[in-house]
């Protein structure tokens, strides 16, 4: 979902900016830093060195094509800390202004003002569900049955939240197997299937979308 939503945000933003600030929106880089999700089956993740090298080469290619400024628009919380450093390093190494922005942090106040049941964007929450229904109503499937909420944690004995800035990544798959009331156990792909499966369209895929000016 991360890659789909950040792409939609960039597309809509580019349309609004186009009359005054022409630019090119590149295809979304769908994979990033998601080691904290690997315990849940079907997750792909890049190492920091690989992620840096990928963005370095992509930005370098765009600059060689004649573009002068780059904005890396991020849609995955796991990329935030790394991108803050990477953008500075790329600016120095490639001798070009390269900035980064995480859309749900840039628009945090506006997002909070629209929500009824929560203070910020979470996974499969009121915000993400609403965005999906607005951008791709044909994909609504069972979205109208509700969105994710906090659930009891067998590790901490308190509500486990996934609000941005308060990740619950320390609660790995083995923790979910503990006995507790109203806890849903998350199974890995290996447990679900007798044969290896490669899933290319992941709801937890880390994403970074770049817009070049």
C-alpha cells in the first residue's frame, strides 16, 4: 500500500504544480528499508548500502539527463532516518540540490484535521483506507468492513500502536504466537504454503518516489 499511495500523492501534487513548476515524476522505487517487517512473510527489504547505491545511481542518471533539482518523496516510515542522511550525501557527491520529504509528515497537521478516530496516519487505518477508496474505489474489496485499530500486545500487556513515530517493530512474529486474549497471530508465507512463493505486490513494500525539476 505504501508504494501505491505515495505514487498517488506525487501524481496529484505534480498536477497541481505543473502550471507554475514543471517537472517529471519518475516511476516509484517500490523497495526500501523494511527489515522490521521481514518477520511477517513475503517482505522484501534492501540493505542500507544497497538502498544508497540505488538512489545514487538513479539520481545520477537523472542529473546527467539535464535535470537540475531532485525531490525524493517518501511514503514509508522505515526510510525516513536513512533518507535524511542520504539526501545530504547525494547532494555533496553529485553536486546538485537533492531534498527528501515524507508526505504524511509534511501534511501531518492537515491529515490530523481530517481524521475522526485517530491523530495520525497508521497502517491500513482510517487515513490509508480513505485514501485508497478515493484513489482506487474499484479496489475497495473488504475495505468498507473497517480499518485496523490497536490490539492487545502479549509482550507489553498494553495496546500496541503502529502510529508513525511509535513503531511496534520490536514485536516480532514469535511474540504474536504468545497466548493472549483477542490477539491475531500473523503467519509467515512458509507456514501458509508447502512450496516457495514470491509475492511481488506487497502491501508493506517500502517506497520512495522521486520527482525531478
